[in-house]
């Protein structure tokens, strides 16, 4: 089995929310709407100069995000983008790509979604999950809690003992305790692109994407199903049960 790393093309985007669409056979499919354009190509990383193959992408022009304007960008960022004659981008990430996919990314130009994805492609979407704040062990780790019966006082949702007596005399690393929950980088794999709206720069992805609405995400071709295409499930015809007891009596006249 080859252990070579699969370099997958990708694009940056912003999660707008969820809706549903209807397929050709009339089924309703829940989809996440991802605004993936315009996504500018800032720079190409090549092995002879940088030691690896990748493209640096930028999304969300700093002039168009709320009250932020060009004066809010730091001077190093202004110099970096000004050298490339581009407006500063708010969301900047690098995507590892192969040699054959590097031609699809032209420096200074927006990414053409139709060259990267098509309807039915499997993708992996990476985003930042919703922040839940400081939570206890029952919500954070799904612990059952203590029994609410006679003799239990103020100890219904506690985490319980965390010690180990004399040996080893300390709390083990990774102990499940209360703490900050959420706001972590999460990746949902094997989602399906249901449609590519190139004119609007929108991707319709079947299923849920991590993070809240208006959060930034990275959409790459699937790691586990790279090169595969999704096909709708065929309708199963209604077939009568083949009961041997009933089959043996087929064709016999009914009893009076």
C-alpha cells in the first residue's frame, strides 16, 4: 500500500447557512451554502524556492468586512499585499496541491470553481466549531452524573474524584474535567457537492459544516474518497417477501 501523501486542490470560503434543495427524483436534501468566491491566489509555493508545492489563497477583501477598512490592516500586511498589487485579504491560508493542479491557480486571479469541483465530488470541509464557553463534565464529556436519590447532597453534576492515591500520586494528563468547550478546528469528511453556482461563487454541500454562520472554512477534495464521484441511491422496487410457506401455496384455491 502506497504511503505517498495525496495533494488535494482546495478553496477558501465563508459559511452562509443551511437550506435544502430538491433532487431530480424529488428528494429533499439539506445543504450548506458556502460562499467560495472570489478567492484570490496570492502566491505559489514551489519546491525549488520553498521546498514544497502549495498555493497561498486569500478570501474576504478587508475593505468589505463590516467596519474594517484598509486603514485597519497592519503595515506588514499592507506591504506584503502591496508588493503583489493585491488588496489585503482577511482570511489567508495555504493549500497543498499537486503539480498538475498548480496550473489551475493563477497568481493575482480568483480561483475558478468549475476547474476544481463539479457536482457529485466528495470534499472535506475544515472550520472552527462554535464556542460553548466554560462547561462541566456532563456537557463537555457526556458523563452521566450522580444519582438523584436519598442521601445525595449538592453532588449531582460533579466530576468525582480525580486522584490515584499514592501511586502515581498525581493527576493523569488528559483527565476529562471541566473547561473551555468548542472553538476548535474541526474537519468533516466525505461531504458531497450538490451544485456549483459559478456565477455567484457559491458551493452547495450536502450535510452540516462545522462552525457558525459567517465563519470561514477551507474546502478541499476528499482525502478518503479522492477521485470518486457520488451517485444518488437507486430506488428500491417494492418486492414481495419470499416466504416459503406462502410460496408453496401459490396457485392453490382458497379454502371455503
